[in-house]
């Protein structure tokens, strides 16, 4: 129920209401005491987690969300060796405008510049606002800053689906793949890459990231 609405937890009162509605249709089978006892039993079995506000999580999702938050926090506070001088980003963008002959808007240029100088950057916009064109700009500027084509091999361009990755490749002319392939998905929830086996990438660009669920996002960031 909660996942269909994009949530990672459900409030105690809402779950009690839904349980009553589902179970007590003809007679009262589920009492509030039985409901509470069941929750306690599930907590003991580590099936669910209940926080201070009485919000109820599936334990796997709760742990995934915490892991994701931890790794995002680490990315935001860590000092990275970018491999280039940040003061050269302006030169890269000037070169980009000349080389690609694309009329970037001011917002698009800010998005490219921000992506090149921040540890994490989020680019938003509706269909047709030029997000994929921005991605192409980030990739080409990144290669320019390094001054060597070989760095392209260390740029991971990802999408949640095969169709989306194919479209990315067609527009950017840069190899794209699904997140699952990038992480070495072997089936049955097993991924080759993760906390103990990091991926080899300097720059990771994820298209349509709002489609990625918490569990997959935590695996991606931890790798």
C-alpha cells in the first residue's frame, strides 16, 4: 500500500484503520490489543521498525533509507580530488558553447557549472526543458577539463530502464547502461558491486533518478 504512494513508512493510526477495514469486515477479529501485540512481535523478529513518531517501516526499507542518507551525507561533506582546477570550469563552458554550437540558456549553463564543482547536483525540469542536453554539456566539459579522452571511460551514464539508457546514448553519444548492469546484478537480489567492492567511476550521472526506489539507490550510493 505505502509503496504505491512513494512512501517508505505508514503512520500507526493509518495502518490500524487499514487493518480494521481489511480484517474486521463482518466481525471484530482484530482488536487494538491484538494489533499492538502483533506489532511488538514483528519488531522483535526485526520485520518492522517503529520510530519515535509511531511511524512503521519495513525493516529492510528502513535500513536502506538510513544507508542512503548516510552515504549522501558522506558525499556532501567529503573533500574530493576532482582531478581538475575549479577555476578552469568557466573556460570549459566557454569552449563547450563554441564546440557544440548549442544555444544553452542561462539556467542550463548554471546547471552544468554546478554539476562540475559540487559533490552532488540535482537537475530538475519538465519534459522538453533540455535536461539531456545539459547532460551532454556536463560530459563534454568534464572531458575538456581533464584534457584527455580516456577519462570518458570513467564517466558512468545510467538510467533505470534499458529504453531510457538507449535514448541517453543516442542524444549524448556517450555509452549508457542501466543501474542494474552498472552494479553487476546477478539475480535474486545479488549485486557484484557494493560496500566492499566499489565501482570504478569518477563521475556518475543518473537520468530519471526519481524512478529509482530507496533500496536500489542505497546500493548505488554505497558502491
